[in-house]
C-alpha cells in the first residue's frame, strides 16, 4: 500500500482488496466528465460497447 499506511485498515473482503490493489497499481484512468460518468452509472442508457 504505497499511498496509504498499511495499518490504516484491512480490506473487508477479497473483492475490496482486489479493487484497492488495482487502484494502487495505476490500473484506473481519469474520465473527462465525472458527473456524466456518475449519471450513466446510476441511470444506464442504451449505450452499448461491442467487442469482437
């Protein structure tokens, strides 16, 4: 835990630990419009991401 003190808290479960590790590893990227992203997370539109 580079940015946080190791003894600050223990992750509640493996999912939370995985999320924390991904954040610390720099796997997350900033978004241009945070408010829009939050709104879409709460009220998903018909926007689809297609992968092949």
